C-alpha cells in the first residue's frame, strides 16, 4: 500500500487533532518512536468520528469493530520531544465497505512530517467476519465527514 494521500480538489476538509510530543512518545534519542504515529492516527480517527456523533463505544454497543486491514506510512521528517504536532485525518474514496482514511502528521499544515493511508473494515464482533454493509449510524457519520460537517466539542 502506498502512503500517498488523496489530494483531489473534491476531498473533504481535514479534521485536525493537536498534540504535544511527550516523553513516552519518544525513543532514547528524544525522537518520536515510529509506533507512536499509529496510535496518534487512531486517536485522531476516533475523535473525528466523535465530532460527527459516533463514539467508538457506540460501535462496540452495536457489535461492530473497525480493525485496520491495510496501512501505509511514509515518514518524511523526524519529530522531537516537546514539539507540537497536528494529526490531520479525512475520509478518502470509498472502497465498498472498506473505510479509507487519508492522514498527515504535521508541525504545521505546510510542514508535513508523515503521510499515511489507513483502511478499516467493519467487523461483526461476535462472528469475527467483515460486514457486507456499513452499519447505518457509521454510514451516516461517514456521509457527514465527506460533507465536512465536523462539530468540535
């Protein structure tokens, strides 16, 4: 998978999730450990969904999980302890029931440190199988994201 993100003019706006690099995010040299980027991407996706009315606990209550089925990250610049970063996520083009997320981790919108594309698939938690349809509350949230209808708390 390529970590190249969707740069189409029709792409929805970014959802921005600000963070500051803490000691537990870094390796012994004070640089953000590569696995931290993945945790940040998940936090941003969860908060993005919350911004359009779907808490992850709501999905769990519906019996749905959203595991990562494909992931690509391109690291462009190291991030150091104490720096402020912006994790930017938005939904990408649909692939059936697979949910595509384009992502950036930046020091500023013009200073991109990493790009990523994450693909999730809705899974029936009880049966452990991919669902044939995106559950309605999740599909409605995706539609709001595509329309850029974020509502920060």
